[in-house]
C-alpha cells in the first residue's frame, strides 16, 4: 500500500482538505496536526511537504521525483525538522532557525519547518515562533505535530489551522500491520493491544515482548483448563518475566486481549488453542471483569505477584 492510498484511507478528511488546498493553491502558513500517536501525523506532514516541493507537472506529490525522494529521507536543504533536545524544544533551537534557515531558501524561496512533539516547546521557544507565524518570512510553512494539543500554548493554537487526526480503528491498524509483512494473527493481537502502528511494529520486533506474549498465553491456557499449575506459573515464570511496573501493566493488557479474543471466538463457535476449554461465555466475561479489577489493585500498589496469585485463585475457584 503506497503512502497516498494509506493516508487517504486512514485520515480521509484531513487528506481531502489538504489535497484541495494544494490543488487550489490555498495552503496556509501554519498547521497544527493533533491526534493520538500512530495516526499518521508525521506521514501526512511528509506527504504535504513532498507536495510543496514536488517537481512533477501532474498530480502532486509524485513520490518519485528528486525532491520527493530527498524529503522522504530527510535530505532536502529547504526542509527542516525540529525534535526535542532532551525533554524539551529549546529557544536556542528556534534561534538557530532564524540565524540560518529562515534567511533564504537554499534552492528556492519555499521553506518548510516540521516541529515534532510540539507540546515539548518551552514557553520561550513558543513565543519566539509567534513572529514567524504572525509575519511569515516569504513562502514558508510551519507544521506543528503533537499528541497533546492541550499542552500547546493557546497563542500558537490560535494562529494555526488545526487538523485533527482520528484514532485508527482496530481493523485499519491490523491491515496496516499486515502490509508490513506481520502475520494476520499477530497483527490482530497487536491492534488490540495498541492503537499506534509504530508501537505495534516495535512490539513485534522485540524479543522480550514475544517471549512475554507466549508466557501470558501459556498462563491463559492453564487457567481455562482449570490447571492448578497456573498458580505456580505466576512465581516460576510471570514474576521473572515481567520485572518493572511498565512491563507488569502490559501483562494485564495482554491478558485482557487474550480473554477478549477467547470471548469473541466462543461467541462465534470457533475452536482455537485456548478455546478448547470448559469455560462458559459467562466465565470468560468474569475473567475479563476480574482482570480489570486486578489491574486496578496493582495500580493501587498491591504487589504484582500477590495480585496475579489472587486472580488465579479467583478464576480457578469461580
């Protein structure tokens, strides 16, 4: 799936709005792309930048010309991407733009500045950008990208055209992941676990994640078989596999995905490795409810091992 088709399907409203602006020559000087991580904001920013510099005389961007290719790999002198230095985007980074990049285009009068994680702009850096937005220097466009619009100064927001990126549906994300050569069954699991394509791919390529997923599946299998080894398995495997709080929270999320898949398959009458059990539909619902309760206990600082053992006893006795 090429980027044009992907963006048109994933964010049709934003894509159509920008396409119309490109065709009619009505692009504004500042945009704020906001929405959850993994919804295509960075991809749309690159696509729009390619359209601005594209050398094709036909539909833009062509994605094949010299400019489109250079933008794709971050090698165009009139396109600057700013990312946080450490935890913030500092005023000195903005001053550097003024000192060099903004004075004149290296190859043309067109200039594009892409500011990633724009919510990390310091107040002084944001204020330094205001003049650029209010009095744009020639043919320049600034693209702010953020997962958290609330953390962008109102003075910046009010001077930008706001474009909201809707969260991806599980089906959309699953299709995107299969397009990245991830097996459909894995893509479906990952789409249930996160709504970010980048995070899903990161999970898929991570050895610890895949070992952990198999461990949770093994635990679920013991539970639905009413195998009392599931209690021992907590100490022997889960406590050793999930060591810090972030990993342990992920374990509960994995467990919920497996129980939800179990319920879905049970309702449809499909037989899988996990659904070959005597658990009724109601028992699976109970499993989901108890997992949510257990996750809240863990978040309230009850020890990971205790919570998992209590959950195991509850499900075995229930």
